[in-house]
């Protein structure tokens, strides 16, 4: 019985986790308003067509740091807090802002900024958790905030304090909120369908009054005031560069709602898309789900003849969002890594095999997400910092499982799951910066070089990190446990050496291909750009490790310490050069990562210090001596 359990437990555990993943693919039940269908409507923002669902998720991530909204965060889970989907939040913000303005969507967790704005402390009686605040709570202190924001914006991003960064982040969130709030109707609209109808009726008299006023003749002041008020509201909407929600037609491209409304006095007919969106807004504000769903069906029906392809792409992207492949893979990587580590202490083959099966499942989900994303973008796997993190994690996982296939000691699984988890965590935090499927920059908009240079260099990154992670395992097991026997140590050293050879090849080929790309794009093969220098340093460092090993200058522990320093070199080339904010490759500048990069470098130096400790202080060495 025990043998049967040991044989079938790993595939059974993998099957259970697979069922858990597939269960999450089911669409959430729709009670009344068809917010799921609203989320599938196409919209153009930041240069690409995306579904409302993606706009909602990306915006909520940027403002709140999560893809869902807890409308009552002061309640505990036992009190059934009100959790809203991103799409439901966006629909209300666009069409029923009176309700949305009450929801605590803005995350303000800097104590100095909370104190400056006199925001309420965590107190259920005040309906506050002390970290999340609503638009209505921020409005009374917006003047104070704007003064501080003007000062903070004048400070260079690299020199800003945590307080100033919090101010800039909140300002960006407020601006995005205002954009979205004015996307489908004026933010101050009380009954948008009626106001739209009134505007249409006022156009003839309003235009006549405006023309008379300009000619210095008598004019209807009441008609002029009403008409001028509407025009002012629509001009404000247009000035915000809101998302483009009106599909192309009659020779026009995608348009903003404000621009379409401003075109009506010039003789253009207000099309049915404007009216259907107004019907949606009226039904949502009046809490009439049947009318909302009917208007939504009519709106989609109008789009089908000309926007069938966009609708299909949006439906596919919504499914991808719902799948959350990288988040779910990250959870499974954690479980697999823990099982593999536990297997070292009791030498359980069942735990090791379970970890292998789970890592294989996580890699399958990771791969599915990577391929799905490539199809959605129509691009190779690496197009920005976010996608590079996804791909590096994927490549490291593949290499880790290959190592496990040959050595069967749990080390490859720990490498695969550990780097997979870490890189997906990095990707998650990069997603907080905005849309991860952003429009390509012109210099990168060449699929051939994206599929060769960028992918080759990224494989070099992944390989160097795998070697460094193997080295970390060597030191952790050697210094703090008695599980690093002589055979395991030699096995780890062989793994590190082999992976460094692999990393040297791909980093060198990728760097040469990058030079060819640069010659075609910028007219020079090499320009000593920071990113180019970083890639070259990786090649040189890996080559140096190999030469030191070949020459007998370093042995097992020396190889390990050099491989860990490779983590620092690669992290600098991957992230550090972007933080300089200079050079042709500074596409992914993010000051938020600077602190974490410094902490990472310090941690790697600390590990190198542990690796240089005398052998008598290593637990594994004392174990070998005792034996």
C-alpha cells in the first residue's frame, strides 16, 4: 500500500492542482448587469486596441495596486467585504461616478502624505482602513496636495524621497481617474441620456446665438449659455486625452467621445454608438440591468460588421486576463519548491517526484501564458521589461528541469521553481507601471530582431541566473545544513560549470546580433551605450569564470562565488542600466526598483562572504569530518 501511495501521489497531486487551475478559468457568475460583456468591448488607449477589461485591470493596478476593488476594506473577511471586479468598477466610474467616487480606490500608505492630507486613520466607524481612500475623501484637500505635487514634480525622479514618490504616484492615479471618469460622458452629468438629447435639440438655436454673438448682433442669451456650457464640458473631455471608445466609420478612425460631441455643431450627425453608450449610462445609474444588457447587446451588434476582428481579439484577451497564467504558475512554483526543499532533509523520493510533477505543471501553464501572450501581441516573447521577466523565468525553469532529469537530486527543481517564482514576482511589480502589452517603440518594431537578438540575450540572462542560483543552493546547504556531502557538492559544481558554458554562448551570440541590429537601426554596430556595455560585461564575466576554472585558479568554492557575482552583473545589465535614464536602450526606466536592486546586490555580496568563510565554519564540512 505504501509503495502504491509513493508511486501515485505525485501525479495525483499534480492532477489536483491542474483541476484547481481549470476551475479558475470559469467566468464568474453574472447576477444582473452584464459587466463581463461590457469588459469585452474594444477601446483604444496608449496606442493599442484592448478590451475594457484590460483597461480596467491595468488602471486599477496603477491606482490601487490590485486588479480587484475591496469597496469596504475596513471590514474583516468574516464581515463579508464588498469585492468588485475591475470591470464593474470601471463601468461605474465611467457611467455612474456618483457611486464610484465613494469607493476607496486610491492607495495612500505613506504616513507623511496621509498626515498632510489629514486623511482618516484606520477606524471601521469612520469607514476607513487608513490606507485606501475615495475620490470624495481626497477632494477637500486637493488644493494642499497640488501645491506639494508641484514641488515634488520639480525634483528629479532619482533624487525624490519616498514621500515625494508617493505624491507623484497619487497624482498620476488622480489624473488617470479623471481621464476614465470623462471617457463616456462628462463627469458632472446627472442624467446623461436626457442631457445628450437636450444638447442635440439645442444645437440649431445655440449655433445661431453663437454666430450672432460673434457678429455683434442680438442673440438669445439663454440658448447661448446652455450651448456654451455643453461645449465647454465636451472640450474639457477632449483635452484629457481619454480612451478612444467610438469605432471607425465613414472614413474616420477611432475617436474620443468628447471629440465626437464637439463635431456635432459642425454638421456631423451624432452616431448610434454615442447614443448606445448614453443608454448604458442611463440604465446603470437607474439600476435597470435589463435595459443595460439590452443596450449592450445593441452596441455590440453595431460593432460586429466593422469590428468583428477587434471583438474577437478582445474576447481572447479577456480570457487571458481571467486565466492569470503567470500568477497561478507562481503559486504552483512555490508549492513545488517547498516540496523539493523538504525532500533534502528527509531524503524523500516521493516529495522530490511530487515537486517535479508540480514544476512541470507550472511550466506548462507558464508556457501556455507565454504563447497566448505572443499570439495576442503578434510579437516574439520579449518586447519589454515585463515580458523579459516572464521569459527569463520560463527559460530558467526549462534549464532547471533538464538538470533534474539528469541528476535527480531535487536541485534542478528548486532552481526551476525558485527562479520561476522570483521572476514572476518581478513581472507582477513591473505590471504596476501600466499596460504590459504596450505599443512597440519604433526602433524595436522589427519582429526578426526581436526573435533573434533579444531572445538570445534573454536566454543568456536566464542561464547566468540559473548558474548563480545553483551557487546560492551550494552555499546555503553547505553553511547552514549538513545535506551538502562531497558527491552533492561536486554535482552542483558540474551543473554550474555547464550552465556557465551555455550562458557564455548565448550572451555572446545575442550581443553580436544586437550589434547587427544596431547597425541597421542606428547606423553603427557599437556605441558604448550603457545597455550594450552591460551585455558585454555579462559575456566577459562568464568567459572569465571559464578561464579561471580552466587555469586552475579557482576550484569548487571559487567557481560558486564567481557564479553568484554573475547574478549582480546580470541584474545590472537587466535593470540597472535602465535606471540610469540615459542611452538609446532606456525603455524601462523605473525608479521604484532601485531599492530592490541595491538590496539584491547586498544580499549577493553577503552570500559571497559566506562562501569565503573557512571550511571549519560550514556545517556540511563538520559533517564530512565526523564521517
